């Protein structure tokens, strides 16, 4: 009788631990899918630029598609990309080149990022 109870309690503990683990993993996956909160750059005379991970994430399967390949991931490193860099195909200009997405060089597209 005591052995049966121990087996039952062990099984229940394993099931509870598995449920907790699945819950934590699901929470992390959902949090990562949404991504970090939006953030703003001053944007100069054209107006501020708000970057949204949520809008960009569907175009890229993994965070590493952009992070470390295009943008470094160092704590506190969030300087505004410069238009001259983007026009050379760096930072945002890697994708916003007129082929993968609208071009940072096209003046008609400025308002897609800059909001006054």
C-alpha cells in the first residue's frame, strides 16, 4: 500500500513538473513572438521614427536575422541610425533598399517612418 502511494505521488509530481515546464516555455515563446516594446528615435527635421519589432518580426523568422548580423545587441546601445549609413545599405538600409522593402532613398517614402 505504501509503495503504491509513493509511486502515485512520484507520478503526480512528475506530471506537475512537466505542466509547469510547458507553461514556462509557452509563456517565453509568446513573449518572444511579440518582441520588445516599440521605441523612438528623434528623426531630425523629418520627425520622430518609431521602431516596432512587432511590425518587422513577421518578415524575419528569427531575432538573429537582424540582431548581431545587422544590429549589435549590446545593453544600452541604441543610437539612432544615420540616413547616410542607411543609404549605403547599412542598418535599416539593409532591407529598406527598394528591393526587400521600400527604399530609404525615396523621398516619397519618408513618411512611412518619420512622423511629425
